[in-house]
């Protein structure tokens, strides 16, 4: 009964095998690793993975890839195909977006770009990008990211939750432990076992256990509950013995006791103590289990080999060492590497991780020992092999013995072959030209030949520098962090990956992982650690750095043979190469003469490319004398506001969340990244991390926290907030029982919780003592998680008047009923419409519900189009008033830009010559650049790219603009450029004057418009104001059918033209009362209507006053769809700039 129950539980739980990269195979299959780091599935339990990475064999059989068979001593069968491992059901990673130009309201990245406040800046393959979580980590593909409590999958497509440390139950002796949700029970021999359920009852037979609230019936082998329900007893499995270095507790907990019911067949049982006082400490190490002459494991444990040939301890007696070289299983069980468990017919238990060995101390070795036996074969000064054997190198650079004379050492560093034969690693055979074969021979350990009282380094060692050396017959090679490693080959070639090396005369092929020369290729060799040169005498009176160090500045230096490179914060790092090239990412460097390829992560020159290197930290120049003069009292502090101040001689600078920090320089310049600052008179270079002026550059300085202004005396007459309010600053407050939190723009919001935690997304908050989990949208602590809370708006403190301005960020704002838009320079501008659409050119904007049309410079909706509006610069503090008082230019040209005495262009445009007509044209941009093709133009500070028909500024490429024809300028006395309202005010042409109040006049941007009685809005001509429905209403809606263009009868130039004919150009003309329209790039057609509108399809036209609509119709150009107030045209004060038409 019990056996069946346990087996069913195992079958239910173990439904698949999880591979190390979190991919899964079906139950009963094994994971096999591919060369790319991925995994595939072998259809056998504990299968053997073949070296061709395509097939596998059952356990206990060898792969014969050449014959495509699996063989052992008695059987042969075909190789089995591996199948692809399945992707786990894990959350997908986030796609990063490119960072934007720097903005003070966003998070500044190290390269000077910015990300939204709720994002995090992460390094992509070539530049910084934005991850849509507040705390993320970049995946290896440079395109995706995951929350920082996850890890990216190998292909960067999934996010894997980081593994949490396994919790265990410590048993009564303080050194044994059981897995979580189990119970420690003592056995007859005093050892501890684990009952596979929490709070279990340990039975008196010291073998079984029962669930909580039951009693053991040892005679019947049953567990009896209080309701007389009978359950099977459970077997215990051995507890894990903690190593000497692990945490040992000495506690005496309460004794758990369960009394049995008095029945005829049930005995009284008592739960064993879960914890007891530790026994007296072991004396010495006499009970240790020796692994070799230098390492041992504690008594009751087992020595197991590690993957590098060293020793580790399994905390179980007579344990089984698993094939992964990391874990082990109890005696009599079998390791299931795929499932991470220990199996036998009775069931499975979790496997155990090995712990480090400890050295055997105080080894007494006879000093007078004669070296090695005279017949031994010496490998070096310290190791030898028996007579008739051969010394062979191991992969760690040490020596091993092949039990054959003058043998051939195989490339796997494990096997060898007889003299004259060749190693075939794939087939595990020794071959010769006569086609005879025999199995490979395994090497054996060497024996020591030297006395152990050697001082310092062996005479035969190869010194790398003053502190590290490699064994004789090896080569010193640099590691990627500037240290040393040993290549176990003499005069070897150190490979560019800083991990491997090749024999003398060969060349490293990093892509293939081999060593090449004209004779062929061999596998490369992995380097091993150096060993320290002991008893180094170092002078203790050194003031400066080591004489060979390279000083970066007065306080830090890099080791000899390296190069000082700046990091993104302006600090110093060390590139472990002489005269190296410091890369633009501020993290890596390249060898002298090569060029950093940031996109590929390599160092390139005409001879090829090698991987780039990570920089390592600098080391301080010791015994620097630092001034100890302490700043005086707080009286000399520099106050930032009423609550925070900086020390004397420093400068207050804003942080990115609107708080204060201190720059430790007087009258300093605060940098745009909100982290650093520069000396007075210098300019911050965020990209280079330095402070620049004409005299040169210096590293920038990082700001330090402010200190509170204590014992503030506040006048009693000051108006305070309502007694229950929580004041955020001098103007706003939150209700009692709530918390002030900053938003991403540096303004305040209210979290409706007392002493709350403000979350990193600047939108939500969590209760006091909990932590924001932005990825999950929750508030977490050890007791569990609750949903996070959204912040609510603040309210004004008593005596404060509300402002009608629209805030763009903490420092810039726009007038009431306008919209903040970023201009092309990344700065704030104001669009004179409420909830407007900001156009992508960074110059214009449109009313809500319309789209920006850059061809016609109009704002289009389904039924109408209106001219675009130009952005007005947003203002900061006192400058706001000046920008709101823009004077209406009156005089000769009104609101127009003169091209010459007879021609002008509208305001906010630029005059450019049209090459074909040699007449003036208007570029619809202020201060524009006129392109040399005579047809196009670009915004200010851009360059015309004639080949790609675009405008370029650095890495920014935008389409260029078509010019429109200029108009003749009327005589000054006519003053046709403006509509005069009264003696003091006027509006631009094609607009209407409307009263805003008794003393103020505004401009409606429609000719002959209807001024609404609310003195705030206006409607186009032919409409009436409907104040109740908040809209402009027109009782009729007229559609006119589109008229088909008629082609001109002859393409040849006509010899004579009737005086009244309309000239099209190129010798073509239309009759009087018609309009010329292009039907292709070179042909003209005539629209049978004067001053008609030519449709974009080059086939149709509409009468004047109409526009081309969808579905073969002409729509009245004045037929606007004003559905609500936000689509109405608001007019402007006489002191504000009227709309440009």
C-alpha cells in the first residue's frame, strides 16, 4: 500500500526533466548540451550524449559515431536521434526602445540621451536604450530586457525568475538538515532522518513517521487519526550533514509530544526532539576522511572529484558521487542528473551539493628524505612517474602518468596511447597506419619527488611578475581583467579570448576553438590559475605608487603595462593593455593600433578583429595627504530652500526627482544628467563625462546629499496648512493620513496611505514597510503581496491662488488653454490649442482630432483642413511674462517676411529663390536653410542632403520641405497684412477681431468669423455658436460631385495664344474660366472651373471653395466638424501672436 502510494506521487510530480537553461524534456528523457549552449533531448533515462551532438545511446553503452551504433560488451543497436527541448512556459522578455534626446523631465542615460521616467536606461548593442521597467537588466542580444529579479534566457526571448535559496529544517544535533516542509526524526543509530511532511509525528520504531495530529500504530504499521481514519506509515530518508563551514545552530526548542489514544493495538508514541544541544566539539581532525595527502573531508562524509580534478566533500557517508561533479546521493541510490534527484526502487530524494575540502594541516615530512626512486621518470622538480611510464600534462597544467613507456599523450588530457599510435578521441581508440586498434589507456596520478619544505617559488617556475608564476614548461598569459594565468605549454601562443592558448608556432582560431598551422589544426588548451610567489618582501615605507604603476591622476594609478581610461562618470578605470585605445562605451578598450567596434563588441584593424576587453578598477595611490580642516558651523551653509542646505563653498543643484543635492564646488554649473556638476565657467559635456572650456577639459564631479536645516524658527503669523493636512511644499499639500510623492515631472501627488513608499514608476505607491514590485504591479514583503495604490492630485494650501498656466515640467509652462509640445531641439514650446496634436517636425501643431499634413502645411480631419499653427517657445519663471507679451508687428509689411521691395512671405517662413522661375518662394519654416536644388528647404541648423532628398542634423534625418510661391507685397498705405481692430490692436490677415472682455480684443483665425457671446470662442463664417451643445452648427451641408479633368487637345506648343487663355506653362494653355491641373509630371489637363482645386490623384478637380474628399466628392472647405469645445478655435489676447494662415 505504502509503496504504491509513494510511486504514484513520484509519477505525478516528475512529469518532465528541466535542463540547465530552463528548457524541458519529456519524463524519462535526458538533457544533452549542444555546442551553441542550447539543449536537446535524448529519449533514454540517463542516456549517453554522443560527441556529434545529434545522437545518443542508452545508459551503459558507448557511442560509435563512425558506425552509427551504440555498443557495449554484449549488444549493438543503432544510435538514437535527439529531439529539440521544449521552451518553458515563462514570461516573454521586453523589447527595448531607443533612447530620446536629453530632457530634464526624463531619466538621463550615460550617453546623454534620456528615457521616460518609468523606464530604465540599459546599454544596447550600439547605444543606450529604454527598458519599460524601472529596474531592468539587458539581455545578451542587446534588444530585449527583463526585470532585475529575473534572468534572460539564452536566446533572450524569455525572463526566468531568479532561484531563491532553498530553505531547510535544521535537526537536533545542529549539523544535520532536512528539506523545507519535512520533519527531522532520529534513528536507532543516533543519526537523523527526514520525514517527508511538515510537523510529522516520529514513531517509536525509529523507522517510520506519521502525519500531524495522528498517532503511530507500530504493530499494525498504520497512522491513526482522531476520527479513526487509518493511513499508511511513511519511511524516512537520510538527513543531509552540514559541512564544518556551514551555519551550525545550538538551540533547545520546545519538545513536541503527541499522545496516542488508548486502544488495544496502538502504542503510545512521542515525537522526537527537533533540536537538541550540540555535543562537545570534535577534538582535532583525527576522524577526518583523507582524500589525498593534502586534502580531507569531515568524518561521516565522502571524498568526490570535482570537474577540474580537485576534491570536494559530500556530507553523506559512503555516498555516490554524481556525474555532474557537483552533487552526490546517499549510499545505494543512483544520481538522476536530469531530474536533480537520487533514485532507487523505493522512490526518489533530493540530491546533495558537495562542499569544499579542508587542507591537512601540520603534515610532518622527513626533511632528510632521498628524492625519488632511482628508476622513477621525473616530470619536473616536484613530480615523477614510475619506471616504464610516461609523464603527460593534465588540463590544469599539472602532471599525470600514462602506464606505458614513451607513450603518446592524447588531446583530452585524460588518456594516452602506445608509442607510434595515434589517439582517436571520438572512437576512444588508439590507431596506427596498419589499421590495428586498441582502447585508450587512462592516465594515473604522479608521485611527489621533492621535500615539502620549499620556500617560495620552485626554481623551475616561470615568473609572470613579482607576485605570480607558472609551472616549468608553461607560459604566462594575461587574463581579461589584467591578471595572469598559465598556459600548460612551453612558449605558447596566448589567444585573444584571454582564456585559451595554442602550441608554439600555431595560430588561435577563436571562431573554431582550435589552433591552426599549415599542417592542420588541433584543439586549443584552456589556461589554469597562476600560483603566488611566497615570502615576497615588500617595502612598507612606500609613499607613491609602485614605481612601475601608471598614474592616472594624483590619487589613483593603473598597473604597469596597462592604460588609464575614463568611465561614464568621469572616474578612472584600467585597461589591461599598454597604450590601449579607450572605447566610446566607457567600459571596454582595445589593443594599441586597433579601433573599437561598439556594435560588434570587437577591436578591428586591417588584419582582422579580436574581442574587446573589460576595464578593471584603478588602485589608490597610498599615503595621500588630505586636508583635515573641517568646515565650520552650519552658519556658513548655503541654503537650498527652507529645509535643506549645502556646506559652505558648495552649490545647490536639483536632482532628477525635484529634490536637492550638493555640488562640492563654489558657484558650480549643474549638469543636465542631474548627477554631476562642473567648476564655475565650464560647460558640462554629458557624453564625454567631463567639464569643458577653451583651456581644456577636466573630469566632472558627482554631487553629494544635502543636509537638513535644523531648528528652523517659523514666524507665528505665517499661514499654515489645515492642521490635518500634510504639506508637500509652500503651495500644495495632501490630506491627513496620506503621503506626498513626486511625479516624473518633479511635481507633487498624494498617496492615500500614511508614511507610504513612493514607487519608481512615479505613479503608484505602497504601504509603509512594503517594497514596490514594478514588474508585477504589487507591494511585497515577507508576509505576502498586495496591489499597489495609484496617487491622487494634491490640493492648494490655505491662502494659495490657483495658476491658470499649463505646466510642461517643473520649470517651464504655457498659457492657459494651450498645450506643451517638444520642439525640434528637444525643448518645450507652446501650441495655442487645448489638448493639441504636436506635429513631428517640431515646429507646428494642430487642433485635437486632426492630423498634421506636411505637404500642404494644414491640419486635416475627415471633413476639413485648417492651417497649421507654429509653436511658441515655452518660458521659465520670469521669462514667461515676457513671452506672453509678444508685440504685434505693425508697419510696412504687417506680419509678413519681406523678400524684396515687391515680394513677401507669411510670418514664421523664410524667403528662398525658386530656381525654375527665378522668383521668390516661401519655405514654411522660420530661419530655414534654402537647398541648392532651388526647390526645397530644411529647418534651421539642418543640412540639405540632395542625394537622399532629406534634411540631416547629426544622426537625425527628416524629409525636406517644398517651397510655396511668394506673394506680392501691397503698398504700405494699404496695410493689407493686418485686420485692424481698433487704434491700439490688430489681427493678422484672414482673421477676425473679437472682444475678449471690455478692455481686451482677441483674434479668431477665420475671415469674417462669428464671435460667440461667451467672449471665449468663435465659429467660421456661415456657422452659429451653440453654447448649450458647445459646438459650431451649420444647418446645411453641401457636397459637389468631383469633376473629371479634360486633357488638352495637343501636347505641341501652340503658335499663338488667345489673350484670355490661361497659361499652364511649357507652351500649354486652357480656356478662360478654366484651371490648369497636372495630369502627370509632364502633361497638363484643364478643369472646367475657374480657380479650381486640383486633386492629388492628378485626375480630378473641385470648384473654388471646396476640397477633394473621399468617394468621388468635393467637400466645402468651410464645412468643419466642431463636435465639442476642444475643437473650437480659441482666440488670443491682443498682446499674443495671432495664428499664421
